[in-house]
């Protein structure tokens, strides 16, 4: 089966760049990214060896890339890469960064100081966390993600309805439950050991991309590792750019992503918010003959009756105006969503006139999605 090749308006995407993350971020075109996902070093070096009760050694993070002299050195590093990422983002772009208690609060301070605008902090609660072997603290069973807009004025992508659909039609909460990366998903090197000590589950990245990007968007990951972001992006029809300084990680990532089979366009379509649907004025329903002048509208209890006028206004209780104005008038309210307040009769039942907008869009040849 041949893979669907997705085209991008941005050149140089869907590739791994070998090099220092800050230098390479600065070399990329400004404003080229819709989203940045960052899994930076946590600066969580263990002091000495950590042993399990059975006297086996815990395979912690002891790589050079996670070693910093002190907090000020780590803060300067965080400030540099966050600033470079902000330059990379489009005006309505956003950034996700993940961390633990070792670093996430320091990173959060830097991104706020640089002008990012925090939208949410998300708790990734692990179903299978590593136990606290020393028994001196609570088991560290979560990591924190910060979702931040490029600025307070940014209008970031948020596929609210898609997240609601993913959560059985209940509003998605800010605490997410996923297992840590293990089993067949955990990539191994030629010696059969973990290819990367902090590999994230692909399900976590898929939710992030479904929530805050659209097909064809460009996602940049400055700490690419073994390519979880690239794998999720390739599967979901997003373009990606990964920056990684370790050749061994980059090789594993490239092999992984090359094996990805992208979803087809039909599978990629997501549930859209009504706010994202093309606007249809109430008057259009009259012009198309979906509602006729003289028709009667009701509130859901049939307490109020309004009569439709040829110009798209309605009349009720001695007043005439828009569906919103008259809905507010009869309730004694400051505002009203007339589309959900007013109903029409069909088959002996009252239905909100909002249901007729999709019929109007069909007549006009425009899609709600």
C-alpha cells in the first residue's frame, strides 16, 4: 500500500535537523510554525545510584544532555530556546511544554516573562508510574504540560468539539490518564536497551495534536529524541520539523517515522465547533424558503409566539427585531441566542431553528466542517 504524500506550503518540513536546538531554531524561518511541542531536559539528575528493593539498579536519566551546572544555567538555557520558539511561531501559534516538578515551574516563569500567554496546565496522570523505592516521598505519578499561546492576543486552534467527542461527549478535563511508554511501544537500541530514557507515549502526542492543530499544520519539536512528535504528526497528516543533537536518537526516529502509514483524508476529518461553521443569517432561511414569512416560532415551552417577517425580523409581545433581540425582550434579558431559544413545529414536535442552518448550508453548497 502506497503512502499518501501530504503537501506543505512550507519548504523543508518532515525532516530531522541534526544540531544544537537553539542554533537550529534560530536558523528556521520566522513565523513558520503553527505549534511547538517541547520535551526539554528536566535537569533531574539522581544523586548516586537508586536501587530497587530486589537490589537491582534503577535505569535513571544520567545523560550529559540532562546535566546543568546550576539553576541559573538551566534558566538561561530555557529562556534561549523558548525565545527562539516564540520567534518561530505564527501570530496565532501556540506551544506545549512538558516537565516534572524538577523543572516545569522554572520553565513556566521563563515563558511568562517572554510574553507567552498560558492557556492551560494539563496533568498527565500515569497509570503505571515508577514507585518511590526509598519510601521517603509520595510516588511521583504525574507530569505537567503547559499549553501557552504565543501572546495574549493569539487566537489559537482549539478543537473543542473533537476533544468532547473523544471523551464520550463530555467536556475534556485538564487531567489526562495515560500509561508511561512501555512494552512494544518502547523503542530499543541494538543492545536491547531503551533507545531513549524519557520516550513519551504516542497517545499523549496524538491528543495534543488533535486538540490544537489541523491537518497540514506545521509542528516543530526542538528536542526530538526518538521522534514521538514526528510519528504522531505523520500519522495525523500534520507536517513536522524535528531538531535533535544526538545522531543515535535521530537514526531511531527516522526509522520509526518511515514506517508510519498516514491516515486517509476521510479519517482525518474532526468534529468541528459550531463557531467554526460558515455563518448563515436567519434571513437566509427565509430567502431559501426553509422558513416562510408568516410562520410562527415558539420558545421551547410554547409560552411565547413570534411571527416571521419577510425581512428576516420577527414580531412578538409588541416588539419587532432580530431573533436575538426579541428573544432577549420576552425574557427580560440583556442578550439571547435566538438560534437556540426559538423553535419551529415539525411532526408535532418543537425543534430549535438552529437545526435548519445545516439545511441552509446544504442549499448553499457550503460545509459545516
